[in-house]
């Protein structure tokens, strides 16, 4: 009968030849490296600490989310990560101590459910409603002024603005901020909170309200009140805090207190007056995400100030901004400005590019392997959330077979620069393989995230597995050995199953083969090498013919048994490394050789496992 054999481990012969070649030719190792040079796919990225900020409430509750159905979260807007809820204090606390948080929680939860964040500004003065600060604050004795926009303080003015130093006003504001912070401070769904309690629209000036000047000391009180209660969530200071001749010192104070900078109303004017305070940004952007808000798009467009919008992109560059606003009806803005939005998405915040990666095409189990990569931040801002590169091995079924994190390479350290000019940094890391990693072909995925390998940051790469891991290639994990079975034969009353063992590397002394015949998950009987078999040869790299000899017990007649073979170290019984690792095998480090069928007469037939 013609002998039939099955290759139990895929590419076993190739692996054997490869090891021999590697011993003789060092250049072979370089040739056997997997090297990739991925390309940026141009995608808009939705990442922590950056992105587009949609003004759902823009002080006036009707702007700009009122046209959206509750189910509409503007998922078609590329790069939208934050929904901004800018609303007068009086909408939240219409009566002292009675809060209507549903005003902000209702729209907020729509986007939070989609993995987005929210942000707040609670204003105390508006040019479209009288009681931005709740009327009950004034009735409690807080002083303030009537005003008319454009004319300043007017006894018969239609709107009211508090005296921002008034102790009763500050006491009530203190209690409101305490209540807000109890709900939102440290909430991971909240991206930032503006210090919005000073000035008309909460912008830090009174030019369009009372026009009264206030000192740096007043602004400090409002910053301190917010810092008193919001100890974890990022706070934002408006660049207009420096207006009314208050100067740079109040901006410096905000920076010292850990606030970030926001500049409202980019492109209220055109040309060189499109914005004024980019010089403030260097104190902030290396540490905290800078926020830009454009003028209401429609107004800027209709006055001829917007033009092609490129000055908005220039502002993003000069401020090294992480956030930019959607300050209009979102789909109208998207439709009319899509090319600009696409360009801004390539620069806004951070953009981590994998320029090159390499690793060994074959990796022996139980050893180490090296991963080399080159990374660049193509955005205008540092990767302020930080993140560590990880490589994940997945098996043929998509299961995670290995996770390797380089904790010594923090993406926050990548420098920023002009478009395509930022310095690239090299990553070189040697990883130890986990003991439970089995042999076989694995897909290689790269990601950036936590120290434990959980992805958090989207990369501009193809091959996303849906969890922000990106396939970049494959690797062959080779075990200590491969084995293939021959044709069952009977010699001198014993059954003999020929086994060809291909040993890849020197093995510990005392290594021995085993052969299990299993039924219903239990070992029914076993086989062993013949007494005269060259068992000691298993410790040396090379090919060894070492069969399995066995008797069929009486109780096995009429049964079928899975045949499992492998190598083990008897002195390590009970330890994790008791069994050696095959190139391709089961999780218990055994190789399924095939099936043994025993007839009622005790005659056996072996059906080899089909090669994968």
C-alpha cells in the first residue's frame, strides 16, 4: 500500500529550512523581515481631545440644533467630536435651588450615546434676553445695570447685566457652579467647560452690553470660582479676558491655573484682522488643547469676510488648535465648506502617522521579537491625551493571540511642525512572547492607546478591525517543532504510527514524545516510542523518525479516538512549560494527528487530519 502522510504544521519544512539558512547566512534574517510603509488614507479622525465642536445651543436655544430630529446626530459631519451647549444660567436654574438639567442632558445624551463628548458655557449676560442671570438673583439683592446693545448702560435698557463684583451675585453663582460641578466635573463625557460667567455672551468683555470696565481682580474671582468646583474637567479662558486694557496678566493667570485658551469669533473681520491673539497660544498649546470658534458662518459669509475660509485654517495653524467650531447650521456649513473642512481635518489637533514598520517574518515561540517603527504627528497640536503604540497578533479566527505594548514610547512626545515637515521619531522595542502563544500564522495589527493595549486613538490607516486596530501584515509564529504522521502499520502484534519530528532548535535534556488516544475529552489509552527508538535525538535540531507504538485495549474495541501527539518534559509536570510548543497545535500544546477507528475485532485504521 502506498504510504500516505499529512503535514500537521503548515510550512513545517519551510520553517526547518529557514532555521538552517539563518544559521549560515546572517543576511537571510534581513531578507526575512516584514517591512511596510503605510500611507495616510486622508480620513477625518475622531479622537480624544480634538475635533469639530458643534454649537447645538449658541446662547439662543434655537441655534443651531433646533432643526435636528432627536435621532439626528449629524453623523455625516467628518471629525465632529464635541457638542457645545452654550446656554444662559437662567435656563438651568429658573428658581433658586430648582435645576432643570434636562435642558442640557437631553441633547447631550444623543451624542454621548455615539461616543462623542459635550462641553458647556453658562452665561450671565445676553443681548437678546433680559434675564440671562436668573431674575431671582437680582431680587435677592444683587446689583446690576440695564443696558442697550451699542449704547451701554441705560436706565430704561431692555437687558440686565449683573455687577460682576457684587457679593450676592457671586454667592449665588458659587452655589450654581457647585451644583454643576457635582454633576459634570470629571465626567469623561465632558470635554471642557468655559469660564463663561463674565461678560456679554460669556465672552469676557462688555463691549456689546454695559461697556463697563472691570479689573483683572474681577476676572480672577470668576476663574477662581470655576477652579474651586471644577477640579478635574478642563476649563477654558477666553482671549477677550485681556480686553478693556486688562492686558496679558489675566491670560497668564489663567494659564497658571491650568486653563486652556479659546478665541471666539475668528473671521468677524477679514484679512489681517481675521484674528488677533495667536501670540497668546504658545503658553497653552504644548500643555492643553486650544479651542477656536469662528464667527457665525452665515454672517461672516454675507459680509464678505469669510471668502474661501482659508484664514480659518491659517488660524488653526497659528494657534496650534485642537478644536474648531461648527458655528452655523451644520449641514449648510458642511455643504458650502466641504473642501475647507477636509483640509482642516488633516491638520486640526493631532494626526498620528505610521510611516514605516518592520518585524521578523518568522518568530520562534518562547523567545523575543523586535518591532521597529517610524511615527510622525502630522497635526498642528501635540497628542495631548498621550498614547502608547501596541502590536496585536490575531489568529486565523480573529482571536487575540498576543498583545505587545511599548510603554517607553509616548505619542505625546512627537513634535509638531508645518504640513509634512514634522520630525519623525523611531520606535525600537524588543518584546518577550507570552507562554500561551501558540504556533501558526498570525495577522499583525497596530494601535495606539493605553498601557494595557486597549486602543483609544484612531489612525489614518486602512484595515481597521472596528476597534481602532489596523492590520499591517502577517507573521509566522514557529514552535519548537513540527510533526507529521505517516501510515499506521502493525508489527509483531503492536500498532505503530510513524511520526516525523522536525526540531527547530536545541531542546532541553529529557524531552520525550507522547501520544494520546482520546474519547469524549478523556484520554482512553496512550502510546510510547519503541524501546529501541532514538529518543535522545529529539534534543537536537533536525529531522527525527520516532514512531508511536501502542496496543489497543479490549475496552477500545468498536470505538473512535482522536489522536493527539506532542513533546513534553516529565520533570516539569504541572508547570506552564511542561509541554513544548508545536508550530501548529491546540491551546493545550498538543497536535491533532488524526482519528483512530477501532473495529469490533480490534483492528485499527488511522485517518490523518487534513492539512490546514
